[in-house]
C-alpha cells in the first residue's frame, strides 16, 4: 500500500530529539490498517482561535494524528501559520495604530484583497500582534481567548509535533503569488523539514496545496508525502494562470486522478466531491471518487468537518431552525462523520478532532 494510505496505519513515535537530529519515522501503532487518520484542522479550531499553539495543543490532547498549519511568509522569509496572508480577520492588527499605514490592497490569485499582509511585516513585528477568533459570530466562546496568543512559526509547530509525537500536515498558501513576490514558500519549508530530520517518505509529514505546479516541483525535491487539494468548485490558480482549462472537477475524474498520481500520494477533497448534495440541499448518492482514487494508489482525506449546524449538510442539522442560536448549535456531527468513514475515506480534517477520534473509535474498535 503506497503513500498516504499507508499513513492510515501508523502513529508518530514520540522521541525527545532536537532540530537537526533525526526524528523517528512513522512507526506501527497497532491500529487496524483500515482506520482513517484524524487531522486537527488548523488545530482544534472549534475550541481555540485557529493556527495558535493553543489550538494545536488542544488538537493533540483530543487525539489528532496530525495537526495542520497553513503556511505564509513574512517579509524576512520566515514561514508562519496563518490561514491567509491577509491577517485582519485573525489578529488584532486593525487595532494597532502603529501599523495603520500598512493597510493596502493587493491582487491575490486574481482577486483584489484589502487589509494587512504578512509579507509586509517582519517576524519581530508580527510577534507584537495577538491572535483573534476568525468567526466569533459562529464561535463566540473562542473569542474569550482573543489577545492571548502569538502567531507561531512553522518551526515552532514542528517542535510541538516532535515533542508530542504527532504528524504535521502543512499547506502552502498562494504559492504562485509568493513566488512572484520573491518569497517562495517551498525552500524554507524544505529547510525546516531538514532541520527536524523529516525527509523520508515515512516521515510524519504530508505537504498539501490547492495549486499543482508547486507540488509537481516538490516531487523532484523531496521524498515526503504530497497531497493535492481539490475544491468543489473553481480551478487551481496555477493552471488558470497557465491557460490550462482543467478545473478541480476535471481533476477529480479518473483521468485527472491518474495525472495527480504521477506526482502526489493522495488527494484532500471537499466532502461534496464524495457525497454531493442534491437540488433540495439534502445529500445524494456518493460519487466514485474514493474508489477511483484508491485504484490509482491515492489516499483520500476529506475536509472539513465542523460541528455547527450551519456548517453541516442539511441532513445532519438538529434543533429548531427558528432559534437564534440554531446556526451555531451542535448538529449531528457524529452521524456525518460515520457517513464519511463508511465511504472508506483514509482521513478527515476536523475542527473538533476529539469528536472525529471518538467516532473513529466507535466504528473501528
């Protein structure tokens, strides 16, 4: 069994080694080989502000097998964990008068975006900011932690994962944009992995991207596992920029998956590509994507499972829709996870990794 499918059979061995020393590769855990992995999406982002050490630590405490840092660059070429390089929604930068003059508009992947951008700050300047909950209207309890946490570097995330014995699933954000800005993400990413001894195909690392060109380039430069992300709409920006007409829907077809298998070990797909909703909003019949990917040696990790009614398929929402709190109330997330696991997916990205871990334990033990 190749690539990421093999990752579903392992946990990371925790060892007390520092950067520069060889860390333990993924080792057999005794879990059933068919057991899917649980990925803490931006940490346990349902419980702490996303992409903070607190969120990653909570995910590990809840039983995540991997933690997921999205990576962007600072002005001085340090990789930090933020969902986007525009940080007004996830930090207190708007409240800092000393940085008011850095508010600007940039074109990111063909779309104008206004705000404050990591590439306009040094790491030392970013360290003066504090993280805030990105969706306080959905997760008001998380806002209680606003102002407590710094923006972590990728090396700090790797150190936490090494110390706690879990895997790391980094995503390179907007790689074409950062290349054009002279702040390529791939070189510092690989340098960090080398410092931590994470260079083997069995290392507890999976690099993911919504673009394809950077993954294809990485395939020639590293042996660690790679995952092509597929959205339910649109197309990879690098293909659009190159005049390639293929969309994510095209890449999810058997011929697209065969192409992906030439450079990646798996795909990370929107749940709608596995179980789509019909015109009435209710879930329909599963697609053949999981089976088609497995036939080509690719694993399938689905994203993103969230607990709130507004984030769940219509079939798995619970409570009174007329209630003001209906959208942020917890729905039938256990039933949704069970439904996904029954499709033989190899892993799931979850904002509440503890819930995903509990459902997995009930189904596979």
